[in-house]
C-alpha cells in the first residue's frame, strides 16, 4: 500500500490530483503508527512504546458495558496472541463490529462514516490503486477540500487510535471509522467495475506477454498472412529438398529424443529427492502472522460443510485466520449451503463478477485485494489439509529464505479404492508430490505448482500480478512466472487429502482442462525464448520444455509411437506395401522412448507408494500403457478445445465419492468459548495441542458467549438467521444460548 498512501498522504509526490479528486483537498502526512504500518516516512519520528505490550486502551470504551471479567479475559487472550482485544471480543461474539465502533466513536470522538453519504468522486486514489484500499482497509477521501482517512480498524489499530484520541484529539478527528463489511460493500458498489476489471484483465494489461489472454490489438492482417505464407514456404521447401520418409524420420527422431529427455528429467528428480527436514520448534501464537485461506467454489453445495470443517480443524489461532469463500454469480445453491452452515465471523463470502472468463483464477483474483493476511493459501472444495499445515508452511518459508515466494504442500488421494482410475490417480499424486516435485525443487528448477495447498507470500503474489484469469491451469503458469521474477518455489512435508475423479467422464474433463492449460502455459512463456532464457536460465527453459512441453508432447505422440512400433513389429505395414514406418535404428529408438516413459512412470510411482506406505496400490501400475492411451485422448481433446474454445473451464464434479471417510466432529464447547469462560473464572488455560479442536455438532465452530449488558446480568443468548447481502458478502452470526448459559454457569 506504500505507493497508494504516498500518492495521497505525502506532499509533493504528484503535480496534479488523480482522477476523482474533485475539490482540491490538500494531501497531508499519515500519523506515525499508520506510517510505520504502511512503510511510509512519517513527518516526525517520535519514540513510542511497543503497542503489543501497552495496556488494552481499545477496551476503555466498553467499561461499564461489558463485564470486567470478560474484558480482562479478552485483554489476556489478546496479549498472548499479539492482537487487538477488540477483535477478540468480536470473534468471540460478545459484541458486533458495528456496536464496537459505535462505542469507540462515542468514547474517542472519532466520527463514524456512513457509506450512504460517501461518493466515488471523493476517493483520492487513481483507479489502479483502488485494490490497495480493499487490501489495507484504509481509504483516503476528500471532505469539503480537506483530506480524511476512512479506516476499518485491524490488528492493533483501534488501540493506536484510542491513544491518538487521548494525546491529540484534533489529529484523531482526521479519521472516520467504518466496519470492514461496510467498507467492502462501499468499494464493491462504487469501485466494483474497477476491481472486476483488475480481476479479469489485470495481468493482461500489466504484463501482456505473460498472459494467455487474447491480444487486445491483433497483429495487422498483412503480418498474419506473412507468417502463414512464410511457414507454408518453409514446409514446401523442406518437402522439395527431402523425401517425405526422411522428414518423417527426422520428426520422429526429434520426438523420441524429447520423449527420452522428459523421462530422464523425471528420473533425475526422483533420484535427487531430498530427505525430510526435522520438525521446527512450535511457534508461539503471538508470533504467527495473519493467514488468508481462499477457496473458489462453483456448484459445490455438497462440499461446503466438509471444507469448513477441515479448515476449522487447522491448528492455527482463529483470531489470525482470514477465510474467503468465492462463489459465482449464478451459484445460489453454494451460497445457500454456506448460509446453512453458519460459518464463524472470520469467514467472508464474495461473489465473483460475471465479466471476463468464468475461471477459477479470475475468482481468486477477485478475492486477492480483499485478502488481509501476510500469507495466502488456496484450498479446493474437496481438500482436507493436515491440521498443522499452516504452521509447517511458515517453517518452510523461514527455512528456504526470503526469495522463496511459494511453498507447495503434498497432495494425496483418499478415495483410491473407488476404481482403477482413482487408484492410478493416487499413484500419480504419490509420485508427483512425494518424489518428483521435491527433487525438482532441490535441483533449483521452477515447479509446475499443484492447483491447491500452495502457500504464497501475499506481497509477492500481488507484485507478479496474481493469477492469469485466462489460463485454465493457473497454478503451473504461476510457478514459472514467479521464477521469471527471480523467486523460488519449494515443497514441504504436509499433506492435503483430495478426492480423485473415479468416473471416466469426470476424469476426462479434468485432464483435458489440465492439458489445455499446460498448452497455454508453454505457449505464453515460449513467446520470446531469448527473454525467457535471460529470466530463468537454462534450468527454467529445460523445466518448461521438458516438463510442461514434455507432458503435452508425450501424450499427443504416444499413440503414434505405439502404432508405429506395433506395426513394424507385426509386419502389417512396411515399405514393401507402400507405407513407410520407422524401421531399424529408428524403430528401436521409438521403442526405447516408449519403454523409458513407462519405466519412469512405474519407478516414480513405486517410490511414491513406498513413501506414502500404499504399496497395496502397486498393481495398478500394470495398466500404465492403457492409462497413457487415455492421457493421449485427453491431450488431443484439449488441443481441439485450445483451437475452438481456449478459455472454457470444464468443471470437475466433487463430492461424488462413496469411499471418503466421514469426518464426524466430537461434541463439545468451542475453544474460544471454553477459554473465555475459564479466563473469566480465573482458571489456567491449558496449552493448545497440535491436534484438532473440539467443535460442536455440525463441524462449524460456534460463537462464544452472547454479550453481557453489565456484570450482574446473565446473557439471553439468541440465534439469528444467517443471510447473504446483495454483494454476496457474508453477514452472519450464530449464537448458541445453551453454550452461553453453560459457560456462564461455569464462570460463576
């Protein structure tokens, strides 16, 4: 956000106001605490106490409104987590954000902002920097020629605003308070077109050579015809100079060499696969950053509850989780399923705009400006990550250094017994994520990322342009784009369970999309081979061509090689019958390339099964030749779609498996409620284990105690219906009267 704030908050940076600056508000510098937060230089640097060690001034506005025991419990919980006590109370359900901000406004004199009275013309940001306001919850506005900051307090901001109001009331009145939901709604209403355009077209406009989007200005007709005629002339010249049989031999020989190189690199990755690193010491909760989890959901009503349950089981402080569920505009069923689950207040629902391609990467881009965490991870609807995955990812980032922008968790299949296709899928994943990708990372080569459980540094992800909305395998493309910006990707030993498509039609649609996306990725990054070499060197060029290109080419060419070898071996077709098929050394080369491909697949699969302790699935490797023919079918289907419908996203149906183990959560009081009650009673709080938390029936953590009007009043817990507003934003609170009464009785 530094650029955005310097644009509006630091004097002398621009000679003329940006679009939307109508009444000439004079730029003014940020207060010290905001300047430190957004890395701008404050006008004067005065020493200040550590805000995390300071008293919880943000609770002063609630004295006499909530019981002292509850306030003390929230302050102690906030101190242990290194966050604001106001957020603790809001997440416990003791008070809503709107109610808290009203109390803070009355106590501090900082006015509340009504979004109904805000206009787009007041925003002191150019169109390109509107996403920064969504990211940081800070919006500079012009009021009658004066600049004001509309702010949604996060982390320790309410504490610093309370301190500022006590020491400098005039400076505090330069702010306007607004809830996160209202600010988000205002931005979507008044700047939604800008945000939607950035989600769909941002990468194409910022870095057109790195996007699979169609060219905004196609080449002149004469140039297109020149390229076609030049290619035709080159082919005609080759046919005149060489016999067709010679051309066939040359092409087949190059194809076989590519095939062999692809297999050799896979085996090299398997051989160099590193040993697992020992577990790092457990980080204190106060040292953990805010972590954003994004899940793009489309027609996933049946998968919503298990996904939220899996996220709820993560061993990470809920006060430091930021969960975003992105749905599509025409998917009311999924939004209704989310509403029925009644997710906790740290979960938001966004609806992706119906412009541009209808793809998962566009949905992720829509969520990116609203992500608040320093780190971001992506989960799919069917994912079941290990509870410690977020902590393990942070350890991996620390272990691999600041230039590591992404770490990839293992993906594993948990329904391999649902047919031979699911079993083969499980073997593929075992070899890919437990053997090959770790070895490739050790060779310091760019990784074609998996589509989920990849964890990013949020600032780097925004720097490189997010995801390509026009690439249907956005993960593989992003891995190479990160490498071109000088960043590394690594793997770490945490597993996410996924559901494999067991039905052939579902499998074919998914694999065709993957193949089409790999074709897009190869074409995008090979547009300028010399520039690619300069960006990522020989390792990156080899990785792109042998892995991405090799996957495509081997799948397309496998039937040709199989038929050629079979025909020559059986003597059905040969030169005597007027049809030339590779014979002699060429036939041996083709046979060797096929055998090498089969062997590399089997060897990597076996190593993966050994590491995953699933050798009972080894039998399916006998079907490798048949599976390769299915891959070829998917590749040729993908090639047809690339030519006719390149940006169509073929949906993979989830929730169809009958073999996935049901995860029934144990009953009990949710940890925040249990902890609040214990702290109010003055009891010691046991250290949290690395296992799953206890959650109430239904799998979604309930809110803690209903708010208390005074220290003597008992709560009258109530249950409010969840609803989704017109922007698709979740506005939902579920309160359990029985749990509130129980915890209150324990605390008494």
